[in-house]
């Protein structure tokens, strides 16, 4: 059985992600290069995983609705 993530844990992970993304944006502006493509893909992957895990949590809790 999957566990549902608490709002506090979810909020903290969002704050950590925000800090990491903001740092990556600043670093990309200061030192652009080919590494930015890899970071952009990683950020996209993490956002997709976050969206999927949040939706799965709603389904497990029985609160998901298609409308």
C-alpha cells in the first residue's frame, strides 16, 4: 500500500525544489554552458515525477476527481 504524503512534507519538498531551481537559474546565468541542458532535463523530470506522485497520493486517499 502506498502512503499519502502529509501537506507539511509536500510543502517542504516544494520549498527545497524551489531553492534548487532558483540556484540552477542563477548559476546558468553566471556560467552558461552545455551543463544547462542536463540540468533543464533533470528539472523537467523531477517536476513530472512530482506531478505524478501528487496525483497518485490523491487517488490513494480517495479524493481524486476527473472534474
